[in-house]
C-alpha cells in the first residue's frame, strides 16, 4: 500500500514537472476554463497567470462568461478577457477546471485557437472519460479543486506563492469543497489550505464574498424560488425553479441565480435536489445536488451535462415544464433504484 502510494506520488510529481515545462516552452498561452465560471476556475487561471507570466512568456486568461460580481475581489480578476476582445496568436492553449470544448462556451470561439496552437494542455479535477486531445492532460478526480492541483504544480516546481496567489487558490479550494465540509475534502486539501492560510490571506473577505454575498435581485429570486419548492418520494426529492419571467420583472440575469441549491438541500432527509433555471423559451439550466450514496453526475451526463456524483449540472433545450419532467423522472428512478438495492 505504502509503495503504491509512493509510486502514485512520483507519477504525479513527474506530471506536474512536465506540465510546467510545457508551459515554459510556450511563448503565448491562452488560458481558459468553463462557462459560468466559479472561484475555482477563475482563481486557478489567475494563479497560473501570475506564476508563469514573464518577459519571455505571456499568459492570457479568457472566459466566455463574465466574472461574477461577488468574485471581483480575486486579485487580478480585471485581467480576464472575453473572446471578442482577443488580439493574440497563442502557441499553446491551457484548459483549467475544464477538459472539453463544449464546456468552454456556447459558441466555438476556442476552435480556431486550438487548430493553430502547437500544444493543448489540460489541468482539471473533473472525472471525464473523454477529455479533448492534449499534449498533457493532468486530470485528478481525487483533488477537491483545480486550485489544489495548481498549488501542487507551483510547489512541485519550486514556484513561490505570494499572498495574491494564495488568495486566488484558497478561494478556489474552499469554493469547491464548501470550506472543507464536502466529501471531496481530503487530508491533502486541508494541508494545502493550511499552507495557503499561512501566507496571510484575508479569510473574512474571502468567506463573505464567496458565501455571504447576494445582490438584492438575487435575494428576491431565491425567495421566489423557495416560496414554491416541491417535494416527492417521501421528501427525498426536492426541486424548485426560477422562471425567466421573474428575472425579467426584476431586471436580473443568470448571474443573479448563483448559489441557490444550498438552501434547497437543507430539507431534512433529502437525497436529491434539482434547481431548474429557465434561460429562454426552450432552454433550461439544471443544477443537481445529491447526498452520499447517490450519483447526480450520471443523471447530468445522460443529458449531456457534467460534474461530480454529489454536484452536477446540464442544459436542456426544452420548455421549463418538459425539462423538469425529464430530469425529475431520472431523479425518481435513481431513488427507486436505491430502494431496490435495499430490498
Ligand atoms: Mn472546480
């Protein structure tokens, strides 16, 4: 067991060295991540930028969606570009917190860059059986956040971590592991957190901005959604929806709909939760959450989405009521299958 662990570590160490070497072989690196970017995605991009940018190498962070206002405290967030603002000819593309083209945006803005790049690199913690072809694909599903992998990439390569980078990485880490409360928390993530904390980061700001900040519109949307939540399967299944009409009335947009699933999952005994966000007449964004023993990642995957066992999501091209019906059927089936296993 010990020997196997050691071999694992050596294998990982080599992968981190190889990834850093590949970045350093590049002159201009386009860095990108997933749509609806979160603190892990953005914090990882910013930390990578700061660590590897230099006189002979430019790293350009680009995201299809804007940085959510509550993340405007992440050091360097203003440097993140939108695809339409780009005027670069990157010889490398690095995907962080994401490993497939479809997750990088609704349009195929990245495709021409991928076609011209000498190398594609991936650093991700999502379990994905078919990542896009890449020179190096460092996928570590055991890691609680991509920020944890960036931390290891920097330390394995003796790249110093300053307070700004520590802030970005700590925010990414705790956003994805719920401040070390989720099941993806490991002894390693706690060690990484401890070492980042020692860099003198501002815990109060990070916590308030990540978990305790909501726009007034967002408060109203959450109140409307919670007002009409529904349950089924002996209250083991809960769901709620956000109608586009409510957003329009408030002059709100999808960024005001973030972080709504936590309150939903407080229901005693709940096993699966689904939040349906109507984005258009035939477009619904679905966020799924589960308690241990269930796998909403496979439900999301059945609808071409992705994520983890306990937190996943997908987009469905159908009217709200239809999308709800399809996803709830899959959730009910997961609960019934679990009942079947018990009998
Ligand atoms: Mn992540």
